[in-house]
């Protein structure tokens, strides 16, 4: 990260004079890119991001940026573009994902899901908050940086990936494994942490499968608490108690997070899938539930396993962790944290609130290989949902922040 610290005063002054003006001068281009990305369906599952990638690739290439496409599955391609500066320095990775979550119940949407709707300063459409607004901002920042190559120390790598929503092997995991040139010295993800806060940490994830067994037979023979479904229900309610548990921040984050009951340090447990029998009049011999648990910094997977064992001790239900990774964070002393914090303050006029991101992000993958990273993006709340949107001013500010930081 020495290059960020050694950046020439002329480059810093130039950016401070023009970075937001440069974005504002291209506001219509930025909003148009958002519209094109939203109009390109990329819901996971199935996770087909070819149309969205083509939009980003064409936009960048018509502006002189050479793009590469890498994939394990041709339906889940990943874009890589490298902008080389005129002198040695750090390599900064700009990361975003092209796939989106499901719209859920489309009948609840008040706007078309695949059409950008402008209303009262907001840009609505599936994926605008998570995270096509962020992708558009990354593209704009990469382009503007490419027009100032002669003043750039080091290089910038733009990675627009697939398969992030379900954290599969086809996106950032594939790039990091197969292309060392995308490792970089620091990573900025355009994932929003909500309310334009700066996430220097994020929760870990544990997927827990519960299995309950019991007697079968005709429904008329059921007894209190003995059926598999009754046992499973009790176990689910026991794990629901995890939602009341707050943990102490690790020492590396304690100076940044001093708010009592900060939701970033609360465990969150949710049951996503429940399965049992196939006939109303018969007692199901087995019932299963799939649980998603988000683990804050300061609480490990081993801690969680111990807590689950205690909660389920008297339920007769077995639990197994089928997938999981630890919470991760970047020290506030890292240069990338200081650099982007300064840029946010310059662009938005106030010191950014530092936070723990509740959902997972691809930054976790870079931290696993020792690369520090942060999340900052235009998602307006903790996570996307019905009537997904981003504030147009936030998209503009994010592009300006990325531009200044790199």
C-alpha cells in the first residue's frame, strides 16, 4: 500500500478538484448504465450473468478499456480489466457482482423489476441496491482513472463477477484461485453496508442442518412432543434464542465500535427451509430444517457449535454444520481504510460511520489470502428486498469515492 501513501501531491490535488465534477459531468451516462444493467436479468438461481456482463464489457471497451472474460461455466462469466499506471505502486482491486437475488413475490413490487424507474431521487429496479448501482459506479471510476493513467501510481483491477449471491465457486473464488493478478494489495467492494456507512468488517456464516426423527403411523396416534415435526419445532425455537445474543468486539475493532447493542455484533439465526411428510393424515417419520446463522466478529464457528449443542441438548434433534466461514475484518490502521475514509469525507462532507456488514461479501475471499479490504456502496439498507433501489446521489458519490481513493 506504499503507493497510496506516496501518491503525488499533484494527483491528489487534481482528484480533489475534479473527481466529483468528473462524475457529475457524466451523470447521464452513469444512470444510463444503471438502466442497461437492470434491464439485463441475472437472478440467482440460475445465476446466468452473460447479458449483464456484456453490458458492462461493451460500456468499458467503447471507452478504451480492454476486458478479459474468465469462467468455469460459460453461463457465469467474470470480467477482469486492468488499468496500469505510469509508475510503480500498489494494485487496488475494485470488486462487484453481477448476479442478483430473487425478486421474491413480484406482485408486491410497485415498479417493473427489469426496468429502471426514477422517482424522487431514487433509481428502482431489481438489483439496483444489490448491486448494479455499485457495479455502474465501479465502471465509471475505472474509466475516469484510465483517463489519468499518467498520474496513477500502480494499477487498478476491476473484477465484475458471477455466483456471489449463493457464494458458489464460479465467481471471485474462481478468479482468486486461477488468476494471481487479481489478488492485489487491497480490495474495495461496491457492496453497500447500508446508509452509506463503511464496512471494515463482516459477519461470518454458518449453514446448519437439523434432523428430527420420531414414530410414524396414522395422524390419530400422535402424542404431545413425540412426533418428528414437534421435536424439530422445539429445536428451531431453541436456536431462535441465538437472535438475542450480542458479543464483544475483538480487540482490533473495539476502538471503532463502542455503541451498546450494535446490531453488527448480534448473532442472527433464521430458518430458511423446513421439510417433513407428504400426507396430511400420516405422521412424518422425519423432519428437517435448514438454518442460516450470521456470526459477528468476536464469535467463532467453534463458539457457535458449542452454543448449538447446549441449546439442542434436550430436544433429541441432531445438528450438522454443512458450510461455514468465520467473521472477518480489516484493521482501521490499514492504508486502504484511511484512504477511502478520507475520500468519503471529501466527497460527502462527513466522516463515514464504520460498521460491520451483516450479509457476507466477496471481500471475505480476499481477506482469506491476506489482502485487506472494505465494503462501500449505494445499497440504502442492510439488504435488498421488494422495490430494490439506490439513491442516484449515492451512486454518483460512490463513483467519486472510488475514483479518489485509487
